[in-house]
């Protein structure tokens, strides 16, 4: 796969609409040509302790951040015509669809690919977590659970196994 957009969300709580950050990496011709990161004001706007413990983003970090519909206005032209790739697409795709619905936006039926599912073919791995797969393929020492760093790792994985 030479042309795609790797995407990753971090959420404030258990609601799929509570995206508090997004990372997107645009790959064209097999090369990274653009990257995008933004904090997002989540909906609903509350943070669970465990989510903060995972990604380190707090309510104070996103209080003045744009809502998803504003963020997506910047992303949409970058990903137009590209399939989306996520590590565990079930999570990221469900976040994206829930956010489009919450903000009454027309969902363009993005084609999604999953590096988690693809990585299950690699039998030498002890598990198929993003950081495990990335490390195995040579993408090491990234800021796991930072949405942009995770999208970068996903893009790297996708270029190697999709």
C-alpha cells in the first residue's frame, strides 16, 4: 500500500465521541508527505483517571481546544481519496463514525485497513500491540499513546505489512 492516511485517536473517557487528540500521517508514493496533530475538546467533556494515566492529556489541556468538527475541516482535504489505516481499526473507525454522527456531519464511508489484524500473521510476536509490532519491524522508542506518534508507528507498520 503506497497511498493512505494513518489515523489515531486518544479519548478522554469510555465514550467514542470523547476524542481528546488526533494524529494523522499522510503517505503518498510510499513516503510520508504530511503529518497532523491536534488536541480536541471532547464530547462529553470529562476525563477518566485511567484514560489520563494512559495518554497524559487532562481537561486543562483541552479546555480551549477546538471541537472535532473544526479539527476535521483541516484534516478532510488531507485524507480525501485515501484509505484510512489504524492499529485496531475497530476502535478508531468507531470513534470517527461516532464523532461524525455527534456533530451531524455526513460520513464519507472511508475505506479502513487494520494493521493490528494484519500483524496477527506475524507468528514470532508475543502480542500484537502497536508498540510490540512497531518495535519488531524496526520502529522503536516512540511516544506510545501520543496520537501523532501512534499514527507514525501505524504508518510505518502499514508500509511494511499491508
